[in-house]
C-alpha cells in the first residue's frame, strides 16, 4: 500500500488539521443559528416595542353653576315732544317787528311770543301768543322777516314741557310690552331716570319688522329734542344653569357645548336662554356640576382624549 492510501474502513487525516465530520456539520450549524437567534430576541423586542401614546391635550374647564338672569328688553331711540303745538300768524303779508322769547324758554299759556305788523300799516301791531304753556322748541331769529300763515311755523312748543322716548321694538318682543310697564331710561349726557311705557303701536313695518313705542320721561330742563336715549324694560328673572359665553358653540343643528366625561370630549346639544354680562343661561342639556370646556373650539372633536385643567388652577 502506498503511504498516501488509507486502508479500507479507515479515515486518513492530514497532520495538523482537525477532522470535521461531514454528516455532523448540518445540525451543528442549525444549532448555532438557533442560539444566535435566541440571544438576539431581547434586543429585537426592545427595538420593535410600541412607542408611548402621545400626551393628552390640556384644556381649561369649569363647572356648570346655577345663577339667575334678568329678563329685560333694551330699546333705543330719540327724545321727542309728547304733544307739539305749531304757532303761525292768522293772515298773510305780515312782518316780524319784535321777538319776545327764544328757543328753550318755558312759557305760560297766553304769553306773548312775538309782535308783527303790516309793512303798509307800521302803527298796527299784532301780538302772537302761546296757545298752551310749555317749552319753546323753535323760534324765529330775524327781525323784519316776512311770515306766512301757510309757511313754516313761527314757534314750536312742547305742550306742558312733556317729552317721550320714541323707540323701535322688534315684532317678536312687541307682544310682551304693555302700556304702563316701568322702564329705566338713560338719555345721552344725563343720569338714569325712571320712565313708563305710554304707547305701543299695533303696526309693524313689513320690511324692518319693527314697531313704534313711546316711553314717557320725567320732566327735566336738560332734556333736548333729538337726543339719543336707551330704555331698559324688565319682565322679571329666570334662574338655571349658567356657563361662560365662550363655552357655547353654534353649529348646523343649533347650540352645543363640549363637556368632559372620563377625560373624553362629549358634544352636547343645549337650549340657550337669557344672557348676562359674560354668562348665558342653559335651559336644557346641562346640569349644575357638569364639567365643560371654557373656550370651546373646532380643534376639539367628539371622543378626543384631554387633560382637564380647572380654571383658576
């Protein structure tokens, strides 16, 4: 046998080399792969773990409170004389010789207001007297001017010095206003004073849907015809749930409020009532103690998860 030939049934191994069994190599390689995979599983799981959920949005909330709201109607208009008398001469062709009183003067019935004469009868003097007592609203200012029985009046008198607030009232509120109701009137440049509804028109303008009303004013020498005035008429009060005006939203289906339940947004449809300075009455849809979003907005939707922060904290 030659040196490099092995006998039958024996394996020849070259010096300095480790023998690898060709039959054992496959399962050994598989075992090594399994061990490597198992050793890498913890690191792989750490890398593919689900990220933390985003933090909930912080929103300012408040609790629904109970409050009473004044049921009032506010109307605006101008000061007008209650009864106005127009004074003219009885004949044509007269000229103003003397003006006795001026606008703003209070006169008695029968008082001489001016003296007239005819140009062709200079010695004939015709006095113009006040038919009623009251306040002179307008008077002539030019001596020697010609006057007419059919032209502009020489004098305008507010009978007895009585003035009204002439205001417009919406048709939907006109039925609530009754003659004799008390009112609080604020005339521009003056303090508030009491008034009383004197007249409510039964006619409504078809275009503006406004009706006319008159409110009698207390006598005051500072009253001026045409001055702007505002009147507040009270019908009582209503008590119920109260929320900030900023919490109310108006959508296609009406008024809604965003409330908080289990840190989730709930949109509730509500029925709004009377309004105050910064609050509004909620007649249906909320109860005292409910938690609502103070400043509701389109960025909050139904079901959003939030972190409520009580107003003032």
